[in-house]
């Protein structure tokens, strides 16, 4: 049974800063140990402040590779692209940003090309959590969620966009997973994420080292307004930091 370490911060800003500190610590240790740090980043509004806080730190960026967990099919620099916020935060660092080639007319070939670019393992994968329980672009009912042979797949459309995403198999290359989940609206999906028998797509991500950084609003709403979610929360195998 996987233990998920949970840390609750006072608000979303504090949670984002704490998540950045966790990544920075892992980065420094990996570079000191083997001279490289491979990071995969998701999108989401909660992630932007984390990106900015992390990029502002004095770190050995030239030894960092940043990959994408998933991406919407949209023009480069579009506000719908996760890459846009990654570029904005890390573009002035010396990190190597490895972008998903979603401008391609052939998304299956694009997914295969990106898979060939991946490292043997990610030191850390950052994940967000959707209101419907999806993570990356792994949605209930989509064939990408059940893909067992490929590390990268295309999927969709979902919410108006086709997408390219790391699969569950691709995410299994993570040495550590860091979830950043904030806001009262995330209380119910957060509870399901913490429950071992939950059917949501996010719960299928395999990792023996998973840390959840959240805020008081998510936990408070969970405890006060979501009776079924509270049941899942108290049955979860959680260790508190």
C-alpha cells in the first residue's frame, strides 16, 4: 500500500511556494548526486505561482531538463497551452525545456516522437487534479487512460481540445510524484485521490513516493461539506508532515 504524504498550508499561495521548495530540494540533491535533474510539469492555474517561485530560485538550471506531462493542441504561445506558462517562468533560466510537438498534423506520430525524447526516469513529476478526478490528460472513458504499451498518447477532445499526454505507464517512470491541489472546489476530488479504492483516473498513478501539498480551504471544505468525501478521507492511508 502506498503512503501519501500530505502537507496542508494556510492558503494557495503558501502551498505553491512550499511545492516549489520541495522541487528545489530534490533538484539540488539530484544534481549533487548524478549531475542532472529530470522534471515533468503539469499545467493548471495553481501551478503558475509554483513555477514562478521555483524559477526565481538560484539553482543549477543548466543541469535541469523540463518535460511536459500533457499539452492541449493549440498554437504555440496560446494561453491554452501549458507550455506558455512554463516558457514564461523558465525561459530565462538555463534549463532545457522539452516541449510536446502538438503543432503536428499527425498527433499519433507526435506522441511517438515525444516518447523517444523522454529520459529513462523522471526525478519528479508534478501533477494537478481536475474537478472530475482526471490528472495529466487522462480522462475517464478515454482510450489513453487504458494505454499500457506507450508512455505518451494522444487523446480527446476534452473541454474543446485534443491533447497529448503521458500515460499511466509514462507516469510510472517517476521516482517521486508531487501533487499540488488547492481550493475549496478540490475537496471532493482530493478525498478520492487519498482513498485506496477510489475509481478516479488520478488514483491510478503508480508511485511509491507521493506527496500532496494542499491548502486549508480544500481540507476545511472537505470536513464541513462533503460527507461522502469525509468518509474516504478518514479511510485514506495518509501521513501528515
